[in-house]
C-alpha cells in the first residue's frame, strides 16, 4: 500500500504527525498549520483533541521544556515569557510553566552570562557596564536583576 502524496489525500492526523516528527508545536500553532494546509476547522479541532488525548500534544509539557531550554541559553524570565508567547502558547500555560521560577535563579544565570560575555576588567569601564546592563535587559532580565549582577543595587 502506498502512502498518500498529495495534501488532498493526506488526513489531518497524518499531516499533524509529520509536523510533530520534525519538531514541537503548541496546540494553537498546530491548529494554525493544519488550517493553512486547508483542512476544515472541525477536522483540525478533532485532530488536535485526538493528539492531546494520546499524549502527543501537551502545551504545559512543551512550555516547561522550552522554558528550561531558553533559560539554559541565558534568557531571563521575561525573555522566556516572550519566546513562549511567540511559540503560540497561551498565557495561563506560560504562567504554569514559569511558576517555579525563582529570582535567585535569574541572578545566577545572568551572572554566568555576563562572566562569559565580558571580562572583569572591561566591566570596570562605565560604557561596558552600561552595555552589559542593556544586554541583560534585552535578554529578559529585570532591571533589579541586572543591577544586582552588575553591582548597582547599592
């Protein structure tokens, strides 16, 4: 038996599995991709529900995994929040995924990031400290975390 080649012959479930085999998707993003492919709203909703029931689609699990990955890449809580939103994850799922996030963790990761990126001698220069501060803000760290890491909190 040959596999269907055209999108008109392919079922939404098969197409969804082919997408999931290549990467993780939120339910919203998968829904969007299936609709763009031309499947009906009802077929897409049923497919997404089936994938959830089978455990192949879990926004909370996805959000936690992505949050951990972005944190390891040096992003702060706010930066991770934005990246998860960009992946189509709803705010309540993001809140759950970040519920155990502690500011102390942010300070630790931000400090490591600054140590890797800037030398101690360079950080004594006001322009470099200002650049490091802006860098942390762009990575999603709060002003208080950036100030604490760079010794400006006093």
